[in-house]
C-alpha cells in the first residue's frame, strides 16, 4: 500500500487530527471496502471544497487529485501540487489532465475524480460526466464510490468560511467497467456504467443519512 510521502502523511495527520476534529466529528463507515492496492478511481459525491481533504484523511492509502485549474493560484496551487493535485479545465476535453490521470492509474495509483464534476447543493445529485467511465474503461481500474453527509453544512457552496457539523463518510464496494458493460465497444456502455455508478452513490448517501434527488428529479 502506498501511504504517501512524509510530507503527505504529515499534512494528512494535521488535517485529520486538528482541522476535522474542530469541524467534525467525522465518522467513517464500511472502511473494509477501501481497495488498498492497485489502480483505483476514487469517486465521491461532491458537496464542498472540504471533500478532497476529507476523503484523503479517511483513506489509508495516498491519493492524487484532479482539481479545477482555478485552484492553482499562487500559494494554494503550490500546496495542493505538493500533495498530489493536478489541474483540469472543466467543461473542456483537457487532454493533458487525462494523460496524467491515465499515467497515474497505469502506475497503480489512486486518483480522485468527482463523477459530477462540480459541487452539488446537498439536495440534488448532479448529472455524471464522462470522466470516470472513460478512465475506468481505458484502464480497467476499480472505481471506488463514496457517499458523504455533513460537508453540505460545514462548507456549502456560496459560504465563505466553514462551520462545525457532524460528518459521515460511507465507503462503497469497488466496481469495474467490465462488471457493468461486457463489451467495451458498446456505444451505450458509458451511459449504463454511469447509471449504475449513480445508483450506488445515491444508495451510499442515503446510508450516510443524506438522501439526494437525481438530476432528472425535482
């Protein structure tokens, strides 16, 4: 298991022991589902800026992050790069970000990629993008779905500073593209994979205590 560099482990310890203790408490369910070795696409529900460090602190292995390029400003950009983040241009086919993610997965790393692409409002789950399905199909990596409750209260969209509230994280059973889509050339395979991933994420979030509506429901 790759537990990360000394710097990564030190920052994770500080965030887990200090920051999350102040903002939380944090409860993790089904920890035995975490895949400790091999290429993994970490695919959590996205509710808050807090989600990436939260997931990193709840997992035992080190993870890398695909983060929107707007976060790579002076100061913050250097920090998150040092912890394994790399930028992606949202709403565009960012071939460089895809190349980096493919390389990391080929090396057997764990890469965090939000299936929705952007933060939700804690009421409705966003429509899943093509990214997770594409990487899962091309690499055969396991997809690790994660449900989250509480971050929508701790640090929701349009709130400048975080506040305290209990957080629950639920680890789901890993899945592969081939388990859902037998023929990788199936043109409708990505839609079927996304439908199954959405179903699992909604179930995990309900287990966490925050049922979400689908993008197609109001």
